[in-house]
C-alpha cells in the first residue's frame, strides 16, 4: 500500500508560505497552483469524479450556514490546534477533534 501524505504536503512551507495562517486567498490564483502540491481530490485517472459537484455542494452548504449562524470554537476544542502525529485515513488529524457552537442569527 502506498499512502500519499496529503495533509503534510498541504502544510509544507516550501509549497505554502506560512501554512498555518488562515489564508483562503492563497487558493484564488488556480493557474499558479502546482497540482502536485494541491490534491484534495486526488490526481490522475482515478481522481474524484465528483470534485466539481463536491465544491459546489460545499459552497452552497457553507453559504447557507454562514447566512444563518454565527460560529465559534467551543470551549472543549483545543486551541491552537495540534496535529495528531501519524494520523492516517479518516481518523482525526487534530487532538481532541473539532467542536463548534452555532448561534442562530436569522
Ligand atoms: C469534499 C468532498 C470530496 C472529497 C474531498 C473527495 C476526495 C476524493 C479523493 C481524494 C478520491 C481518490 C482519488 C485518488 O485515488 O487519486 C476520490 C475518489 C472518488 N470520489 Fe470523491 N471526494 C469528495 C466528494 C465526492 C462525491 C460527492 C462523490 C459522488 C457523488 C465522489 C465520488 C468519488 C468516486 C466515485 C471516486 C473514485 C474514482 C475512481 O476510483 O475512479 N466524491 N474522492
């Protein structure tokens, strides 16, 4: 079995300066992103067949949530986030997992 360490690649400062900074704009310039350094949907002939659908689905979902709720990290969430060493597959990549509170605003 070969495992591609996507999360490590996505946080490598050689490819992404200041990788811990929340900077969604870094992904705006699609043409300058090397596909081998950005592969949430895999690469090559077996990559995700629904990547475009998934992106639209996520954007729609986020839009609806952000329109109606204020979201804050819950007290039980460990901040700053600490990555779990050796996490592979669908297991959690951060210590203690992600926890948020949702306050309805509309
Ligand atoms: C954010 C959501 C999603 C992510 C991050 C994601 C990611 C991935 C990744 C990493 C692969 C493996 C690619 C590879 O082996 O190189 C994959 C394969 C696949 N995905 Fe997704 N996926 C998402 C949503 C979806 C949805 C919504 C569907 C279907 C409606 C879907 C259908 C598939 C299928 C059928 C494959 C296997 C393709 C093949 O083996 O030829 N995915 N996806």
